[in-house]
C-alpha cells in the first residue's frame, strides 16, 4: 500500500511542480500570481522530496526485515562436559 501511496504522491508533486514551473515565466514579476506560482513550485518539490524519502525508507526497512528473517537459531547440542 505504501508503494501505491508514494507513487500517487510523486505524480501529484510532479503535476503541481511542473505546472507551476511552466507558469512562472508567464507571470509578471511582483504580482500575486508569481507568488502563488512560486509557492506551488515549493509545495510540489516538497511533495516529491517527501514521497522519495518515504519510498527509500520503506525499501531500506523492507531489506532489513528480509535480512533479519533469515537468521535462525542453531540447534543447541549438549556436550558431555555440559549435561
């Protein structure tokens, strides 16, 4: 489920970020439109960075859990010295 959520957030961030990046050159400097475009660009970049970070952390955790599941206790053999 986290894979689907991070993919959806990545798509949303790219949509918002690219859309606002395309609007920045078309708006006049010092206007409210430019400010909204810049804020949308920052928001889109933040969403992309957050989704990539969440994806990397879940992959790292998944690899760690897979490595830990391979560890099995060895059979304890009693020796003659230790009955």
